C-alpha cells in the first residue's frame, strides 16, 4: 500500500525539524528516519537519481552532498588549482576584505519548497541541475545542498561522508536512528582504510624534521618533540 510516514504521501512539505519527527495520536513523538544512500563515486549518484526519477517516489524531498570541487560556483575559487576548501573559508570569514556573494544567496535554494515549486525541480535531480540553478540565481549550491538535508527524506552522498567521522561532523550528519544504504558495499573496506590513512611527501617530512630540530635544540618541550623528530627521521 501507499507509504504513510514520508512527506510524499500527503503532498505536504516536511518541517524544519532536523530530527524529522511527527506526532502520534497519543502525543508521543514518532521519529521518521532519513535514508542515507552512499555510493562509491559522484558519477554513480547521477545514475541512482536517474533511476529514482523513474519511480513513484521521484518527487520525494532529497539532496546530494558533495565537495566544493563539484558544487562551488564562485568564479575565482572554482577555477583555482589551490585548496578550494581553504579559499572558501577565507571568503566566508571575510579575510582581505572579500566575501562570497553566492553564499549570501543560499536562501534561494536552501528549502525544499523553494527548490521544487519556485525553481521547477519537482522530480529527482542531479548535482549538475543544482549547480546550474545556483549559477542562474547566484546562490551557492554547496551550502544549499547542506541546507536541503534538513527537510530531505533521502540524502545521497559518497561513502566517505558516512564513514569518516570528521566529515560527518563537519557536514552535521547524524546517523543514529536513520536508514543507511551502501551501494556496492564490497568497496567499503578500501574506503574505510582510506578514511583513516594520510599521505605525506618526503619534502614535508624533511620540513617537519627541521622544525622539530629547532624545537629540541631550543629546549622547547623536548619530551614531546624528541620522539616526533625520531619518527620523521626513521620515515625519511
């Protein structure tokens, strides 16, 4: 039979309550879980949303979480080869007297009813659709996707958004009591390993050793810096 809990059954938009709850008849709170759908690549998200569009649930409130590499529309940041995350943070903090006008337009895309009714995205959409709309309205697609998570019934994202605790925290993802679907889950082991791994170059190790040499030679917390220097030397 038809679903009774998600917003598509009544045609009403979910509230702004992040926990996505409704009231039972006896006054208790009934928690309606979100579906977090994790895939290995962003390209696979596009395939999944195409399939969603073909189902009876094509108009269910949704969002897609992705990195600034895919969603940033700021002309300087998006075309830069530098760290786009750092450049974005600098603009948001207003360093050097500059700010991001696109971030201030997030409200144009940040709610499900605005995205569906006013902007024409009634059915399942892809990252490119949101980015294209963001450019048209001068609204940041990256932060809009995060805002849309509040009222979404289903959230699409790469594996590491669900597996990496630092990313979960930065994206305000709480998986407790939610439904998690992992597409092609045999890839999870490699993804989990990457989430707790870190790559470093020999040049970085030598630079770190030089700084630690300075600390130790100047008697600055030798107990802490001495062993770290030894680690750098052994790796080099």
